[in-house]
C-alpha cells in the first residue's frame, strides 16, 4: 500500500540543538559538546528503558551536559543555562519547505519525539512548524523511549496506518534502526552522522538534508 503518513524525530532532525551552545561560549567545540551531551542522553534513555526505569528526557540531557562540562574541567552549572534554550531551537533552514513538499503530494505528517508532548508541541510552535503537523506524539506516552519498539507501535495505533503506510524520518542511526525493526519505512537525514553503521538496516530514503529526503519520498507519489 502507498505511504499515507510521514513521521519525524524532532531534535537534530527538524530543529537545531546547537543553539544550546550559546551560554557555553558558542564555539565549534561548545556545539560539539551539546551534540555529545545529546548522545549521552540517548544512551541513558536506552539504559533506563532496558532496566525498566524512567526519567524525564530533559533530565537526561542535563545529566549529559553536566558530564561533558565536568570532563572538560568547566563549570557544570552552565548546563542549566544551556537547558533554558531547549525550547527555542530554530528549525533547519530547509525544514518548512521539505514539510510542504510532503504535504503537497497528500501525505499527513506526525512527530514522534523523545521529550514530553507539551515540550515537543512548544518546540514545534517556536520553530514555526506546528501547523504542518496533524499529530504530535511523545515516546514517553508509550512507556519506553526510542528505539524500543513500543513508541513506533504507538505511532501506528495513533495514525491508524499499516506498517508500510508510515515512514519515520530521523537524523539518528539508532532511530532509523528502531523504526525499521518495528516494520516502518524509514528515511535518514545524513546531516551530522554522514555514514551509517553496517548493522543499521538500509533506509528506504536518504539524503544530505530534509529537502533531499522529502524529495525522495514525494517523487513516487508525484509521478
């Protein structure tokens, strides 16, 4: 069956998290620290899910930020200032037009974020993208964080789509892997990772940015 829904990860896929580097000094090294802290947050989310425990995703980001600052011998309290900017992450420059490309061929759009529903909704609104989305979902509501299968299964239930009718787009290899293992189609934005691990199932669509991925998804439907 043809695609009917395209679902997106939020942070580092639609919106740029390096804005949180501003209170740290806003250097290239500070931007990398933020990205490394996000990787630490994902590792914590995986560990907590596997161990059957829970914590707010923002708490895990702050823990990652504090660890990265500690490793560099810097003031850990800067993490709190950085976290204050998590709600004002700007959309990537091509995000709005990419979403319109998909809507233009009749696809419905959903978001599946790690953060709370309210935080995800607020982030989309600040980025000027909320009105493009039919549905905003949080992995927290499934009882597990991505890449556990439960968030993706919840998305199938909430959209009413079959597995082959829903494509999940992310800039993270682990998210592509999780969605593919749950039976969804996948799209990978290679903006930061640039190369996939050999253990990650090949995504159905790939591109250097959101515009390329959206064009690849839309092409068969526009023919």
